[in-house]
C-alpha cells in the first residue's frame, strides 16, 4: 500500500489522530495475519497538505515527527518510511536559521534523526527522502533561464554531501511522470545526489 493519494491530508507529521490509529491497527493486523502486504508511509513535512512546515531546528517539532513515526511503526509493520519536501520552495524556518545556513543542511540533520529512529525499531525498514527537486534533467527547473536555478543547484550540492549514504533519494525520472528513462537520465541525477546513493523511483 502506498498512501500517496491520502498522505498529504492524511498522515500528519505532528501526531496521529484516532482515525490514523484505527486504520494503522487494521492494516497491521492484516499484514501480521497474511504477510502479503507491504506498507509505505509518507510524511510531508514541508507545509503541503494543510500543516505548517516542520522546523528542523525545533526539538519540539522534531520529536513530534519521530513520535508519530514510532507510533506508526508500533501499530503496523512498515517496510518504507518516506519524508517528503516535494512541491515546496525550501526556506529556513525560524529555529533552523539559528543552526544552519541553508535548507538542505537542516533537512539532512532531520533525516539522520529519522533514519536513526526508524532503524532502531526495525533495521530492515527503508528510509527515503523526497527533496523539492525530485524531477530529472528534462524538467523545466533545470533550464538556464530558471531564476531559481542557483538556489536549486545549491540545495543539491548540500544534499550530495550528506554523510549517511543509506538514505535513498526519491526520483521520478527525467520528468514528473516519465514514460522513458535512459542511462543518461540516471547518470545526470546521480551526479547531483551522489554516485553511491540509491535512488527510490517514484
């Protein structure tokens, strides 16, 4: 089950509702009983879906996300946890600005904490990150005339040096919905996120 269609309004980073708990418990019961289902949970932390952006520099915000993830994993076996910043303009939040110079640095620190929390509960669970720049080389964001290109490239440079190479980076191929992907597309995107990183094709 990929909760993509419901994750933005549904899976809130700030805490589970009673509805979430009931639904996750039912999914968890099914998975434990039959073993025929894989569950991916996605948390959009960048402000899309009605919640304010998570502030990576805030211990309160960060712990709220980690608690939500832990409770989710307690209620149901989870094979994949994805943290999403897609389709937002990355901006430093108030507390982040006191600790980091640029957004991707704050996001990298958050992802390490997410990774540690997830792996402590289940080492087999995949952790992936969807940056604001998840499309490949044929997307309009990479065109030279894009006024945001310098900030985009800086974000990718900061992401590329994240020390944890086990966090997978979400990618859609050359455009948002790619019908064809060739080797040059893969090479181009891996050149931006790190040759030794695994991509999670979305």
